[in-house]
C-alpha cells in the first residue's frame, strides 16, 4: 500500500524514493509485524483466555509433565501471527505482484483451516479437532489453486521444472501436471511438518523465523538478474517481492516468540503452525528452491520422519523406535529438560539453514 501511495510522489519528494527498494520495505515489514504483535498481543491473549477457559486440551498420551505445566494455556495464538504478517505485507509489499497474493492465499487459507481445527478442539475439550482427511482435503484444495497460479505466473522453463541445488542450470522437467502435484505436496508437507514440530514452548516458531530469513534472502537473489546470473541460480522475475512477505513472517514470528517463550503465555495452535508452514512451502515453490527447503527446514523433516518411522515400525513389528514421537517428545521421555531440547533444536535449525544457504554459492 505504501509502495503504491508514495513511490509515485518520489519525483516531487526525493526521500520517498526509498520505498522503491526491497531491502527498505523488507525491514519495514519486519518492524511493522513486530510492532503489531507487541501492541495487540496482550489484548488477543486476554481475549483467547476469556473465551477458552481451560485453554488448549492437552493430549493424554503425551508427556506426563505437560498435563501439569501446560494446562490452562490458551491456544489459537496463530491469530496474532496472521494479523501481524497480514498487516505488514499489505502495508509494505507491491500488491500488483501475483506471487504476493499466492503466498497470502496459502498462508491465510491454511490459517483458516487451523483456526477451525483449534476451535473444534477447544469447544469439544478434546485434542482431536478436524478430521485428518478433511483437513488434508482442504489443504490440498488450496495448494492446487496456488500451484496452478504459480505455473501461470512463472516463465518457462522454471514454471514446470525442478531446480537441483549444487548444480548450475540443472533442471528436472516435471510437466504442468507434475509441477502442480509436486507444488501441492511441498506446500501441504511443509505445513504439516511445522505443525508436528510445534510441541514445546518456542520450539517451532524460531526455526520458522530462521527459514523465513533464509527465504527472504533467496527470494531477493532469485528476483535479481545480476545476482542470479552471478550465483548460477534460477532467475525468476518478480520473486524479489517475496522478501517483503518473508520479512513480515520474521517480524510476526519474533513478536509471537515474546509471548511464546517458556513458559508460554499462548500456543500458536494449528492456526499458526499450518499458516507459517504453508507460507514457507509456497515461497519455496515460487522460488524453485523446494529441495533447498528440505535442507533449511531439515528440523521439520526430522520431526516428520520420526513420526513416519514410529508408525510404520509399530504397524509392521509392534515395536516403537522412539520412546515417543515426534522426536522432541522422545528426548523428553529420555529425561531432557524442555529448555534444553528447544535450544538444541534451535541450534540444529541454524546449522541446517547455513548449509542450505551454502547451496547458493557451491555450484
């Protein structure tokens, strides 16, 4: 909004020219989302607490300590994330850019699915909310619309190809149908991977913030012909604007962490985890860096794989590989304290992010 209002006035008032720069607007989005979180966070948390009473239902088969330490904490804190990043994006992004709207569609759409899921959990006082099949169906529906939109907005060969990291100009052709299906899987998979990781105070939101910072940089470089050519990475015109959206995610995540730091005043719930995961997945698809997302978001992958391995092992052999899944609960069962698990997982996320960013140069 500010871009459209102030850039045309730059000829008459020079300082407005800074609104042309992605770096300036990305910084503005970060600070705006952070400010919105600080201003509205306390009121939203009070409102959620007043409406939810006993707070988020705690799964009875989870770690015993959660039944004591997390009882009564309100959920749906993802509303604050959506409000912050939504306002920041609309205020600082170029709203004529189709990619911005695709990411917003996935983010807000998945947030809506998560909100309904959280609402059912709270009203029914059960850790089981929306039926898994219905949730996935809704996610795939939104992802299909987004994937088709990305294909229509993107020039060939990147519209229907998969870029391979560590190699210059190595593209795997997927075709229109293949690209749409693969894009759907990335968005839905990332969204649910973040959701599985969100099990301890602050555990998911910091890796989300780290991944968003990485993709803010990737988006900026992918959308700049000079940098893309120098690094030997795909040049996709228009994707630079996603740096602003990723900046909004970073600011919203940082603001939410203020209230989610141990002991958490609020949980993001599926409202926040599905939305932020969807935003990362959509950005990765648009920038043609889906495989790099697997590295940068490796912590989410580990958590998801732990669940898959646990389920498959139990069904085939009747034995469990982990004391409990997802992986963070395994370490809780092993006697690790919650802050220890959270901080060590943050460190792992940062290491994986650095490895992922190294793919931009190591080609």
